[in-house]
């Protein structure tokens, strides 16, 4: 669970990088309903595999890299990790 603080201005605040990313994504381009649908149809769906096989190696590499960066890895480290994961390093 992500801890959420409330600032003096009564606005929620969080140090969670994924929450920050999702917040910006929803403010700028994707509705929360679209994200909920993607989660329901692909991630939370009963029987959804824990191991996902990606069909597009380039897109998979970018998704893995971005996920590592959201977890706090630096760009060069995340990029090298992603390239190893897709067998391109």
C-alpha cells in the first residue's frame, strides 16, 4: 500500500513514483477509465499469466526500461537491464 500524506493545503501528497507517473499520465493524456479497463482486461483478469510474452521486442525493451526507471534505476542501468532482458545486449 502506498502511504499518502495530506499537506497543509489539504492536498494529497505521495513519494510513490508510480503514483506520480499515473497522476501525470491521467492529467495529460489517458483517462482513469482507460487505465482501469487496461488493468481489468490485462492485469487483474482471472487467469492472467504472471509471465507476459511480448510480441514486439522494441516495445518490450522500452516498457522494461521505463518500469526500471520508475523503480528508481538510472537511465543507463535501466537501458542495459532492458537490453539484456530482450536478448539485445
